[in-house]
C-alpha cells in the first residue's frame, strides 16, 4: 500500500462539511423516532429496575380493615368517659385477637378484646388502649369461673391507636403512574396490592459496534499504536443503567461496504444501533459515508458541544442510529445526552433527560470555548450548599476521570471561563449506587 | 381454641424487658461479625455492580504511546521556527498514519507525516499541526514523480496536539482501590487496561424470612384481617441494591419450634439471615424467644430510634441474624441502618453506611420524641441549596411514602419539633437510578 494512499483526493472531501446545531435541537430531532415499545408482564420478583407500562390503581383501600396500631386492648371509648386514677373503670377481657385473626366475640359496653399490633379491631370498638396503660385483674364470677378484667385510669379518645380503612390509599386511587421506574418503594406497593404480574415496557435492544482497526479486544495483549476497545464495555454499562439491553457486536474494521452490511443487519434485529469511533474528521472515517446513503435520513452530524461535537444521529428503517465519538469522554457524554433520552422515551419513562439543577462551582473553570462544554465533575454537599468540582482532566480523549464523576457541569460558551462560586447548571449522572 | 389462650401468663413475660441502645452503638456491635467474603473472578461484561476485591494498578502507562490529539500532520517543530504568512515553510508529506498503524518512514527535517486523531506520532516528530492550518501543494520532482507538500504559515510549539505517554496514568499507578463499587467509569478503566477477568468479592447470600400467620402471599386473594407479605419483596430489592443476593424463604408461622429449626437450617446455607415481623411486643411474638437460646448471642433487641425501635440483632454460628420489624416503614429503615452496613463490610466496601450530609429542612417537622427519628424525605436542590422535605405520612406502619423518598432525615430527640429552615442531618438512600 502506498504511503500516500488516499491523499489523491486532495484534502478533505465534501462529506466533512458539517453544520453544528444546538444540543437541545439535536435532542428534539431524535425524540420523534423513539417509539414506545410493547408492554410485557414480569413476575414481581423480577420487576426491579423496569419501567411501568400502565397506571396502577388501588384494587382495595389500604389498610383494608381497621387496624390496631398498638399492642393492647380494643375498647368502646365511651366506657372510659370520666374515668381517672381516682375513678378507674374495669372492662372484662372477652376476646383475644392476634394478627391475621378475626374477632370471635361481639364487644358490648363493659368489655374489651386483647389485640396485637396490626390485628383487625372489632367493629364495635372505636379505640385501642396501649397494653402498658392497663392493669390486669383476675376475678372469679358467681360460678367460680376465672375472669380477666383490665383497669383503665384515663379517658381514651375515639380513634386512639386505630388506623382507619384507607388511611394510606382509597379504592381506585392512582398508586403508581405509568413511566415510573420500579425501585424498592414501588415493589413494596405492588406487593401490598398483590400485583404479582407487573406490566412493564420491554427493554430496548441496543446494538453496539465499535469501528476502527486500531482497536484491540480486551483479552488481547497490548500492541504499539493500538488501544483496547473500552468504549463498548462502557456503553454496555450505560445502556443497562438507562434501562436498555446491550448487545455488543463485533468491531467494524475501516471498510465501508462491510460496515454498511453489518449495520443494515443490526437494524433488522435491534431497536437502536450505536457505533463508537470512526466519526473523527480523518481520511479513513467511514461513519460519515454510512449515514449518507439514500435509505438513511441524517438528523445531525455536528453539535455545538464539547466534548462530542461530531456526534451523529440518523434514522434508517424507522430506527435510530447514533454514531458516537471514539474518544471515551466524548462517547460517554454523547450517550448520556442523546442515546439515554431515546431509550427513556421508548420505555415511556417520565424522566427522559438527566436530572438538572443548579449548583455553585467549587473551583474556577478557565477553558474558553465557543461551544457549550459538558465537564465531568464531582458533586459535594457542604453545609447545605450544592457545590460541584470540575475534574482535573476533562479532555475528550481522557477516560480516567469518568469514574470519579457524578455530574456533568454545563459551561456555556465563554471567552473568560467561569469563576469559583458562580452558579452553574448541572446534569446528574446515573450511578447504580448512591 | 379458647378466646383467652395465652392470657394465663398474666401480662407480659420477662423476655420483653428491653434495654434500648443508641443507633451508633448498635451499628458498631454488628460490624465485628461481618467478615470479608472470598474473592472470585468474573468476566468484565458481568462486573457491573460488583465490589473490587483487589487494588488495581496500571499494567502500562496510559496512553502507552505518543498519541496525536488532532487530525493533521506530525512534524518536527523546529522546522517551523520563524515561519509566518510572509515566510511560509513547505514540508514534504512522506507518510500517512491511520489509527492503529505504525509510522512507515523515519521523519527527517523538512518532512511531515499525515496522521489521524489517536494515531501514534513518529518518534522523530514532536508536534502535530491541525489539518485545517495547512495547505496542500502538489509538485513533480526531477524524475517526474508526484510529490505532496504542506505549507505552514505559523510557528508550532513543541508538544502541540501531542498527548505524551502516561498523561493519564503512569505504569504502576493505583487506578482502582479495592472496595470500590464497579460502575461505568470503573468498567471503562478495566477495559482500557485489558483486565477482562475482574477480581470481585463474592456477594453475601442473604436469607429472608417473614413471620406471622397474618401474612398472605402476593398471589393470594385478599382476606379480612390479613395483609400481604410485601416486606420480603421490599427486602429482596434492598439486599440487591446493597450488593447481596436475596433468597426468599417461606414465611414462618407463629410456632417457636418450627421457627427455630427453619432459622437453624438457614444459617448453614446463607451468610446472613433476616426476618421481618414477629418482633412487636405481643403475646404471640416468637422472635424474642428465638434469640434467647444458649447458642445465640444477642447483640441488641431495642434501639433508640423511630421507627424500628424493636429491631433485634444476634449472632449464631458466627453469622448475623437480624430480626426487623414487620411494619414496612420500620423494616425499611432497620435494613438500611443495620443490614446494609453488614453486607457492605462483607463486600469490603469503602462505604459501609448511607452517605451523610446536612441540608435545610423545607417544612417544619412537629412530632416530638425521646428517640432519634429517621424520617423518610425527598431531596430537592433549589438554587444551590440542599433542601429536604419530610414525607406527609411517616408512621412505622406506613408503606406508601417509601417510594417517594430518597433520603432519611435524622431528627434528634426533641420536645419541640424542628422548624422549617433549620439544618438537619440527612442520610442518602440508594436508588437504582438518579
């Protein structure tokens, strides 16, 4: 092969003319092609991390019976009217109600039922007195039958220690909205209402290709001039965190026809196709060619952002193709800003974009740029303030600081940098733990 | 069965005398029994969410070759000394270096190599000039051979657009500490260094029992006076989030001997045993009996906290047993304060407890208590301030607000409540998403 191969074209061909659009416009252009996927039912034990496909309404009030909030005695509160240490009242204990059991005896004035926390209060009772506030007295009646009484020395108000039906939820209340992510609290609600088959949205199947013959697989020994294919592993993780199912496909070498056929095959099988690498403005770039065919509609091929300005999105066969940068920092950011919202929309999620809030910049950021920068950073709460610290190394090509970042700090176009203490917009990154 | 069954004992027996200890003392009493588990190796693609068992040091510098940061030409910077628009310099293009390839030609003064972003810079070059800052010129030499030159019109400094070896990491640098949770950034690092078999700590196997005959399985139709067994599903979720493997065992009915034998069998098979329910101070409580055997060492059976004051921890056969409240709110909090740290310690995690910070209380909390309260709440960032809002319903028995909470607000013992705007300590709950 000639050392000058490819140079005959005389500089950069037409395909590299790119019009940079704003991040918000780029995001908006994607969403119409991210269609809600089907509903499927999974067992409650497997619902963690999924997205609800339907609104869930309460099939019964909760609590569904009048529940004792204390270990004690169910009573008719009027029986304690006017009683005191000087004038205690005695009630005969005629029943005992453990959790899960029903009352056996109808209470009448002058009687009480021993009751456990969480047990059903007899219909006739209207209060529960704490065990510790009573004194047991044993007597024998005229027929020498042992009888148990409790002595009460204070008035008990109606409703005391008694959780009414529907305190938490009434029949038909909306309990979980569709689009909600299913975590611990949601599981608890679903179990409480016996929803053991949970309607969830099918996870988008996301194919990941890396491109570029410089890539070694992670198992290969290092070679001079080559790097390992770390982005696909990183993307697989990001896809799972976003609620998708990643499928790592073989790396595409720098060959346009091969790339075309591999990508076409992927569209038949997956919901989204993501590539990483091969989008930089080099003579050997093939992704630019890939999105210029007649059957492909390009949405954008340059975005007013750093890193990741050459991020590309296109539509083929009604499905989204994202061509992310091969630089790890740019690939990471490109996924979170563009692929995540597409996945979330396909899941019907109520939160398409990374959560956004404002924070104080903990350390000056001095780089200037005509594009908005999405700078990796670390979130810190000190004394009630939200402070963010930009990573020391935030170049597009830098991988090492991704692991220490929990936010992206949004630095608008600036010719002066941003001072410490200024307020900045912050996007919260997903983390599988706190 | 007599309506008065169990009442012959005449009030509450000895076993219910409980000494409440402080939360921190309770936590400290558990940790000596939470032993680090074995290391196992998993494939990189399966390492997400695991905890690193060993320190990882860089097996090579990163980058491991001098990398071009631009699409352009590798040059010897001294060749541009003194050049300008008036006095441009011409360099002959003698090589072309795509990503992943090695230089073919040794550069000498007066020559340059076309180079792509990410490719290896020839050893003789000390800078890269951007493609856009050059002009190509084609000439024929004396033998009518076509030759390509670039014209340069400004001085280029040494090191320009050239990432030196080891910029991110030097050989032997500590890159990931043991005990670290493996997320997206960590995966990226591991892949970059070719660590395709990742040393992780085995997940603790955590058995979950529910107790109490009031419990219906989630599949059963509702019955009067009974509730569904939602806590075990909630706990399974919490266990997974904490890094453990949950094993849901059958509910234990209110029978001491049956409970004893079931729990003993669980200790042989699992690393931790958790029960929920049966710890309230009722006549039918069996958990109290369960932790009073000769072979069981009780660590605590009452904690100065609300909810969950009757949380119990014990050690049997060197393994931890946690008896959590059957009330969903108390069960939830008891897990996060006591079981989570045990799991994290067994994983060798660097973060045993829920992350803690201070925040401003967004709404007055008026309940008084002699014990510290752990109140479910919602975190809000507004204008750079961290504000927390207590849930409307935070009773021990209330389940519905767990799903809307991302923090526990720590309300110290108070006789007056806490006013809006006061600073409070906050514990961040794990959430599988942001």
